[in-house]
């Protein structure tokens, strides 16, 4: 996957289909990814206190969001998402 495809994919994960062409800024994407990450962490903390209420699909979403945020942060750190 090249950088352009990666960036387009991240925009679509955050804001839906064709998001790259809907005038969202990179700052908005980062802000929303951070919000997703914060919600995932909050959800994960809540689930730890109620282990019997875990839903497999919810955990797949939490893991997916964490992977997406981690990959994006690597691109930012390496200066590829400028």
C-alpha cells in the first residue's frame, strides 16, 4: 500500500466513503482518530469491570481502531502524513 492509498483509507475509516474528497482536514482526521482511541480505551476499561458482558464484535472494533491509530501515528512520526 502506498502513502496515498493509506491516507485515503484512514480518511474513509474516520469519516466514511469518499471522505478524502469531502474537504476534511488532516487535523480533523487526527482529532477524530484520537476520539475513537479514547472511546476504545474507555470501553475497554468498562469491560474489564464487567467481564461477562463482552461482545466479540465490539472487541474486533476496539482492536481495529487501536491498530489504525497506531499505524497512523507511525506515519505521523516518520513525517509521511504531512
